[in-house]
C-alpha cells in the first residue's frame, strides 16, 4: 500500500484554466504506470511537469533521472547509443526516466526504449534484462511531423502518445503570471539579501501583457534581473519597462497602412543599429522601396520597360540607371544594408 499521492497543485502554479488542465492530466496519469509524453514549447516547464508526475505517482520514492537524447546524464561511461540507453534505464530502476527531446534519440536508443516499455510481467530487452522503469518523453509541439519524416519511430510515438500532457505556452496562462512573479521575487530577494520586495499592480499588468516568446524560462530570468536592478522596495511599471524587451504589438498585415509598415520596419532597424554609426539612411531606404516596386512593375509588363516607365512616371534613362545601380553584383552588403533587409 502506497501512501496518499502528492497533489500536483502543491508544486505547480495552476490558477489559469490551461494549467488546471495540466494538473488534472497529471493526476489522471499518475494513477497508472505506463509511459507518458509531455509536449510543449521550449521554456514551458516540461521537465517540471515530469517531476511532478513522478512525485504524484507510486514511484515517487524511487529515482527521477533526466537524460538528454543521447542518454548522457553527465555520467559518461557507455560508449554507444544502446549501452547508454541501458545505463540510463538501470539508473532509474524503480523510478522514472525522463528522456528530453525524444525526437532526437538515435534509432538504436529508440529501439531500446520500445523494448523497455513493452507491457507484460517481464519487460526488458532480448537479453532478458528487466527494467522496472516508467519512461517519460518530452518533445516540441509538432511531434507528428517527426514521425512522418521517420525521425521518430511510429511504434515509440504510439506508446508514448497514448498518455499525453500538453503544457501551454506562458502567453496562454496569463492568470498564472502574477503568482509566478511574486514567488520568484521572494526567492531572489531572499537569495541576495534584499528583504521584502513588492510588485505594483501596473508592473504586473505590464508583465501579463507581454507575449513571452521564451515562456516561463524567460519570465524567471527577467524577474531575477528586476530584483537586482530595482532600487526601491517596490517594483514599478517603469522598472519593468527598463528591462522588458520591446515587442511591437501584433496587428494583422491587412490592417496596416503602407506608412505604418514602413514605420515599423524602420523602428526595428534603428533599434538594431543602436550603438553603430548610421549614414546615408535616406538613400538606402529609397533603394529598398524602389527595388521591389521596379521588380513588380516589370513582372506586370513582361519586362517591357516602355510600359514600365509609363506606369512609374519615370523616363526610360532614369529607370535604366536605377535598375543597373540596384542590380546583381553590388558586392558585399554593409551592416546597415543587412539589417535593413532583416
């Protein structure tokens, strides 16, 4: 008889509906002992979910071993894929083995995992070795493409995907951000001996609004920087603005005017060129507007320059000179030219 299982909500911040669904899935899969697949973008906390699953299961008194796709857990020894896989399975005997980025596991290692996960009273490989291990794999959100491309075997995928937990990106769990921020502020403030440090409502609003492309990992890193950089006893919106990356608000392309698109592009260019000498900007911008315009008009006229100049309102000699100056063979672009093209 195993003691009462731990509540996943004691380890996860699950105030948002998206994370409550994850906690429910952990509780469901903790009841059985089969393999589990944990999917999500990088930085979403896939390993944390795997650890919570382990703690919620009957195996929580066993070891939790996390390995990279080549089964290297920082303890070298075995010299080939199969031996490293077996070594990892033995290390997690009686517990849980997390294989990170399972799509990148070599074919030999995938076969070893499949044999170890076969159901029955004597799970193991052809040598008769038995593995009492729960295998958990983590992967990105487009795992099926890896199966179609035969990077990940269909058999291994089917075994893992029977029990799947999808970890949402941070942008889909805004209700969890204030709690995560408060938790890490306390942690890092204690770590550096700052004493009590609070977060203003407006600062929380700034953090919730940001899209977090780096997910929870990015949020954690940013909170650490805030604790170090903030001079007062409260983190204000201005403190957040000082360290938060500038991200343009996403607007559908068809809703942007031509001037707005040009302005957004130039704003990004000037940000990236900060600290570098900028010169001849007007000429370079005009060239990059003219070049696609000329290409499109010439394509429309079938290369007929007489018709093109009529559409453009230029004389033929001017068009020829511009086409020559903007043609192939201009040489290597400078930093300003490359960044404008980004």
